């Protein structure tokens, strides 16, 4: 018997209409909430989901935050929850464009054209 298995990364966006003043760029923006997860598919049918993580991206400068799971789960259930600054951990600053080397995973926010570690084009 042949099993066709696949592991893929999924993403789900949630509708929120929460307005805020961005603490980074000072503009009025909106929080876009989304969840990422890993899915195991059998015969191309997703059957197990795990490793759920919740993120928030600001609509102004696209700064990425990780959201505490408790709040994320409640938003996923459709509850109207106010996201507070304390619930967020900054993952990526939208203003600095972080480049990640596809070859070795080296991360830099400098404006390099080539990876300083392995020499591949970024
Ligand atoms: Zn901003
Ligand atoms: Zn590299």
C-alpha cells in the first residue's frame, strides 16, 4: 500500500478592523492578524494541523509581531478582542528590509547584493 504524504505550511488570515496608532512609524494603521501552521496531508487531504502561531502585521509599515496564542485563538474564534501592545512581540521591523540568504539562511539588514557568508546573490 502506497501512502502519499506531504507536509506543507499553511496560512490563514483573520478579519479584524482594529485601528491603532503605530508605535514605530506614528501613522494610523490597522492590525492584520493571521495564523501559520503546519499541515500533514495524506492523499492530498489535509488531516493534521499543528504548530499554530499567530502573527499581527501592521498595515502602515508592515512590521511583524508575534501575538500571544491565547489572544490569537480568541480572534480565530471570531471574538472581538482589542490587541494590546503587551500582547505583541516584535519579529520584524517593516522599515528595515531584512534579506535572508536562500542558500545558507544568513540574515542581514545591510544592503548587500551578495551574501557575505557564502557569496550567493541575495
Ligand atoms: Zn507603522
Ligand atoms: Zn548565504
